[in-house]
């Protein structure tokens, strides 16, 4: 800057050099560079061996849509006679790819939505429960950013329809449009780029007065709202090393976790709107259409009525259990899968929409499929009878303890006579002795089958006089195993026998 200031002051290269203390050639170089606007700082382009092959490289990049690898391009160039290095090829391919992407950058315009217009839904891989993989159904209301996450066992049409019905009822209304992927449950095929809708989906959409649209294939950006929601849901619900979540023990635990997750994300302020989605949904609710009073049940299977006293339904010569809370109600039964993995799915439609209540493997005639959780606690059967007092005397006797209860059961099984008299005698002894000892004596008598009239007093008397008699305990010095010392005296005469023989001889 001092050199340029000196030149501007004097207008002479030599005078400026004398003032700045440098050669007039140096002053000339700085002056020319300033006049050229910095162009003289750029290195001059030199010809390279790959220059004549650049049109071919551009052709390969265009054919591969910018995905061709540099090493592949170098091999093709060598086959064409290129003698340059692979490093030069990599630089050239990188430059051509950058130019290709620069002309094809997709510019996103912010989507300004209207209340009650759009709902997007998508799927994510759920956690594995008991060796079976689950699916996360994620729905996202565009204006309010309200999210609904439901766990599914599969992505079949009945499961998807049930999830959409539950979503509408949880939102309290139906939007104008629904946007999703081109799944087989939505799009059968594409003809000239036009999606052909599934007829059952069309019937479903007519039932709820909603229009279902699909995004362009392989274009996740067209439904970025649900893509982000699926990513967040999987990060918070699927057990991973990043969230330290434990494995789910049952499908019900996953359902509860999804409800807690929805409550959390819908009650906190959204990053963009700075308002909780639950609050915005209340404003959007008047713009939603009413939900159909009866769910769309055509795809749920055939109807069955649960008997009023047995939670079992018949389907194709097999019996399947359902929760006992559905006694007398109507359920829908269908099959899913083929071969050994074929399953029978049972759905119930309640006030909150259709819900899968049972899923069994195929049953054979005479061998029903039963889930123990579907039944309430069963009453005592003939093999598990427990004493229940019916009068004051029985209450007083059973209050002695478990020994008295055991004595009653065993004495009755042995056909003991005069049991009430013996029970009254036990109560009388309980007033003379410690009730705890009487209860112990009753249990001892039950174990050894002693139910005679004098057995109980005899046991008490023996126990009172010799509380530790007859009790052998194992220790480090003694064992309860019978020894062999008695066999050592076998065939030997004792001293008493020898004296007795001597008397006989005398």
C-alpha cells in the first residue's frame, strides 16, 4: 500500500521506488496488478493430457447421472489411449461432477399450508418384540404439526386402514387430502407416470370423504414432514445404544410407549411455529371434516360374535381366543401370510376405532389356540380345593394356622371320623398349650397320617417333654446317611453271649 500511495503521489515509477525504498520494477508490478483487478494473480492455464478426453468424461457423468466413479472412468480412458495419471483423472471427474450438480440443484420453496388441508403418513421399522418385527405408523398433520404414532404388526391393508381410522378419531376430524408413498395398499401400478389407485383404497377414501394422493416415486423430499417424524420416532422408541432403552416385553408395552411419545411431542413448542401442536390442533379442528360414525370394515375380514360366556370364536374349523372383555360383542377375523407362518388376526371396532385384539397361528380342528391373558382368574377346580370357614367354630380352627388347614384337608381325604369332635379337642388344647405348638402338632399329624383320637395329645405331650428328641441334624461332623458299622459285627459273638455259653457248660 505504501508503494501504491507513493506512485499515486508522484505518478512516476522511479520516483515512487525512491520514496518506497524499492526498485521501480517492483512498483510497476504492483501498479499493473491493481489495474488488472487481480487477474494477474491467477496461474496461467496449462494444457493437460486429459483435455482431449474431457468430452468423453462429461458423457459418462451425464449417463450415470453424476454417479460414475473416478477409478472406473480412468480404466475406460486408459483403454482409449490416455497416458495420464489416475490423480489427474480424479481431479477432472470431480470438476465435471461439480458442474453437473450445479446445473441440477433442486431448489426447495417453503410450503405454506392451510389448516385442515393435508395429512401425511409413512412407516418406520419398529422394535423386535419376542422375535417378531413390528412397524411404526407415523401420521403428521401439516399445519399444526400434530403427530400420531401407532405400532402395527404388519403393513397389510386392514392394518393400515385401522391405523388411519384411529388417526382420524384421535385428531377429531378428517383433512381434505392425505399424502403417502406408493405402497401396494395405495397404488397398484404406474401407467405413463400416472398412479393407478387400489380399488379398496378408493372405497376407503369415499367412506371418509378424503382424497388420497401419492408422492413421486423415489422422492422423499415431497413428504419431508413425515420423513422427519419417522426419524424422530425411531430415535425415541426403538431400543438403540444412543437412547439406552430396554427391550420391550410385549406389544402392549410398545403401545404405551407410543402414547407417551405422542403426548410429549405434541405438548411441547415446535421448533418452527414456537407453539405446541396440541394448541394449534384446537385451532385447526373447525377446518377438519367430521369422522364417519362407523369405521370402514370391509377389509377387516368376516364377522364373528363372541359367545356370552366363552371368549372363543370359530373361524374355518378352528377356535381362537379373544379377550374376555369382548363377551357378546362382534369381531372381525381374517388371515395373514401363507404356509407355516400363516396367522389369524382378530379385530374389534370400538368407540376409538378398529383395534387388533388377538393374533394366533393357525389352529387345527379339536386343538384351539388359547392365550392365557385373554381369560380372567379361574375359580378353584376339584384338584385345588382350599378350606373356607362357614361358621364360627371353623373360623376359630382355621385361624390356628397352616398346620390346621393341612390337617383338615388330609384328614378329610383319609376319611377320618368324628372330625368336628377332634377339631373341638384341638381348640381346647390350644387354650391349655401355646396355639403355635398346637398348629405345629396338627401339621405333624397331617404329614404322618395320625388322625386317631389320642394322636394329637400324644404328639403335644412328647414334644413338650422332649422338644429335641428324635431330631437329627446334619453338620460338619455328622451325617444323616446310615453308616456301615453295624455290618462289621455280623457273625461275631458278644461278651454276654460268651458268658451265657460258659454257664450252660458248667
